[in-house]
């Protein structure tokens, strides 16, 4: 229960940040470019330091890492609140604080899977991962409205202060979780540990092909989330159509996460890839173009697949990756996910200008389906065959 509450509070605090920062910077500068700068200052360090965070997650007890990283994020949000409440906010200082927050996220993210594995018995992990997924999904839905409401009523400084308080609560909650210390843990140099983590990935072709296919999905999601609002405004009757599509997707995501532990799934890895491949539906529907209701239905199905995917993936990876390497292996997974989605958002308009929005969406639909379904070929038929035998190490002469 402590784990679930801590992760839910942390997810809510994390989801508050983009809306709070966006409204805060716009009030301080009225410059959309400054908003992008501050948000990028959090995203770029996150990508750079994720592999470092993976190594650290395999060296440090996960609850301690969660405690420290949430405290750092809380302190950065408190500093932002002070900047805003005193009227002294400046883009350079906000950017520096965003950099510190991004580094803390990079150190904290790989620790979460290790914390779940250390606390939750294997038979209960799918159910717990589903509950964590529901909490995260609901946080993503509620946070923009909560942040916007606080900003309108009291100002962005108070929204940042609320975020800081939530991170403090999360740190105290997760920091109170107790995991057993791994006896006799030996650590090499950073580069050696990083290389060993990559070796664990290479010994599992199913993991590498799945992660790369998920990267294709994230890139295509970036395209859809950029081109979708434009198409809604121009062709589907306005902004209300896009709101309908997004809300149907949100409902589908929560429903999928809730259903995942209740479905009779015999081959979870196959279900994961089929869930990702379902994103072909809204991309193809948007390219046709279909009605807003049809696109919304397609997006509901796609996000339902993503909801099923998330807890299944978390559970299977935790089963198949040694706990001592889980932080490093998951950091590679998270790196691909966090890098490709913003890249898709950034490249949507230029690629649409070259190929046309409809052609780009149809091509993307084919690619997301082919990449994710083709990965199934590399999968073992049974869970206990998921790890290929380790090759004998060469002896230096």
C-alpha cells in the first residue's frame, strides 16, 4: 500500500509540472519560445543521464534512490515557487532548476522497477503493476485540470508549491518502504557496469526487438498527437472533435490497464506487441479521413491496447531480467521511449510538408503495425525460454 500511494502521489506531482511550468513562463515572459526552452532543459538531461541512473539503480537500494530523487524534485519545485511568488522569476534560473529536475528524474526512473520487484512477490506483480498503471493514468488526466485551476485561482507559484509538497509526501512514503540488502553485491567501474547491462539486453533478442518496435510506436504517437489537432480543427468541426478523441483515448487507456490482470492471456509478450500494433487504427482513421466519432473509437481501441501493454510489459521484464541488472536494462528501454516521442512531435510538421499529412499517417500506420508484429518472430514460446544461454566468456591470453 505504501508503494502504491507513493507512486500515485509522485505520478500526480510529475504530471502537474508541464502545465504549471508552461503557464508560469507565459505569465513571466509571454514568450512561447521560452516555454520550449525551459521544458527542453528538463528533457535533455533526462535523456543524457538515464544510463547513469540505470547503473546507480543497480547499486543503491531503490527506496533510498526514490527518496533522494523525489526530495530533489520537490526542492526544485519549491525554488520555482519562491521565484514565482516573489516576482523574481527569470527564464535562465527556471532553466537551471529544470536541468536539476531532469537529472533527478533520470536517476529515479530506473529505480522504480527494482522497487516493485523488491517489494512485491512475483505472483502479485501483474495486479500491482496494473494498479500503478491506473494511478499513473488518472494522474495524467487530472493533473492539467488541477494545475490550471490552481494557477487561475491563486497563481502558478502556488501550483509549483503544491507540486513540491506532493514530491515531499512521495519521498517520505517511498523512503519508508524497506527492501532487503543484496548480500555480497560487487560493482565494477561505471563503464563496465554499463557494458554488462547492455550485455543483458543483447542476450535477450525478444527484449531488444520489442524495445525498438516500441520506439517506432512512440515516434508515430508523436506524429499523431501533432497532426491530429490540426486535422480536427480544419476537417472535423473544430477543437471539440479533438477533445472527444483525446478523452476516448484516456478512457481506453484506463480500461486497458484495469483489464490487463483479468484477461486470460497465455503469451503476454505477444499481447504486448499486438497492443502496440493497434495504434495503426487511429492513424489510418485520421488519414482516411473518417468522422470524429470513428477516429475516437479507433483511438479508444489503440489506447486500450496500450493500457494492457504497460502492466504486462513491466511484469514480464521483471520476471526475465535479473534483479541485479534490472535498473540498467530498463534505463535502455526508457531511453528509447523518452527520445523517440519528442522526436516524432518535432518531425511531424516537416515530414508532413514533404509527404503530405495523409501519406505520412498511412506510412506511419503501416510501420507501427509491421515493426511491432514482426518482433513476435523473435519471441520464445515459453517464458522460461526467454533468456538465451549465455555464451562462454573468452579468457584473456
